[in-house]
């Protein structure tokens, strides 16, 4: 996992395109964070800057953005805090502003990962009202509270400063809730669904694939990636073989596409 300045990101994308990759998903880390995560929806925010730079240089590159506040809030939660709790409805407005600002800057697809109730509908309404009715929403529909997010949270400096995210992310023991969340997002206008993390939830990927007609994606998260990297560094397994086996399992479970930190290496291997 790495972090890039806007200039460095362009050089990285050039290399990715040379390997045959055609899309990227962007996450941002602002210079300053505040209680309401204003860097997420600021016109001059880091993701907005990156989008404008990449859109101008690579018009055919598919630009996807993560829509959430956790990387931008001083407390590390995915929404606005009121009375010590994440305020769902107050957060929806800021998420919608974030999505619109991303598309105005050049995003093709927005991917809400916050797990607030009603956020797909809020984004769809805001995008339609802003004249972006054709912009796709890829929803993190089944996102579990998981131990496998650790390396990402460290890299993105987004770990909660108090409590945890179990109040809005899902219980790993519950598959029926995941399908209900997917059903709600479909009804609200999602164009594709993401299951996250991938490997601990292969059964959820399969269940979503069998239940819904929309494309189903899986996010092979940082902890899944890091544990293979760490084991390979100790000589305990072959990284290439383990990575391909893991990604094959995710695809076999029913994922139409996979978000993975191995994308660059996989493109070179294959």
C-alpha cells in the first residue's frame, strides 16, 4: 500500500495503463481534518485535485471515488458526531455534497462506503439534481465491521479516536442483514454492490450474486493483502500463487469484479 501526491499519482497511473489496467479508485488524505470532514467535499480537496489532473491527462481512464468522511474527520468516524453518536441524517447531506463535488471534478463513478442508512438514495437525488443522472453509484452494500481493515486505517490515518464502527457497519455473524442491506441499496438506485471484506465473506458474495441482477463486486481489503505479504516475506508461502488463488476464490464465489491491492502485480503476472 502506498500514498501519492497528485504528481506522483499521475506517474503511477501511467504505469498502470501500460500494464493494461483501465480504472482506479481514489481515496484522499487531507492536510487538515475537522469535526465535519470538510476536506471531503471542498472544491479544492485532495481527491478533487487528483480527479481534475487525471481527467485532463487520461480522458479514457475510469475514475472511481470512495465517498466517506472517515479520512477527513478529526475523530475518524464516517459521519458527523452529535451527542457522542454518529448522526445518520446529518451525515447524508455531507456525503451527497462529497459525491457531487467528485463528479464535478471528473469522477465517472462514486462508491459510498460509509454505511449510513439511505445514503444511496441521498447520493442519487443529489447527483440527479446536479445534472449527473448518468453517474453510476457502486455501493458498499455489505460492509462488515472487521479486523482486516487495520493496514488501511493506519495508512489513511482514519482509525476512530473513540468507540468503534459497529453501530453502522455490519455484524460478521449475520448474512441476512447483508442481503437486506443489498436489497435496500438496489431499491434506492445503486448500479452495483460491493461486499467487504472479500475472503471472510465468500458466502455473502455468493448469496448476493444469486439474489440480485446487479453486478456484484468484492473488496479484497488491506488486511487480507498484508497477511499474505507478511507470510511471503517470512518464506511461509509463495505470494504469487497465494494471491492468484485468493482472487480466484473471490471470483469463483460470484464477484463480477474485484477491488484489490494486487491489481498492479496481478496485471504484470498475467
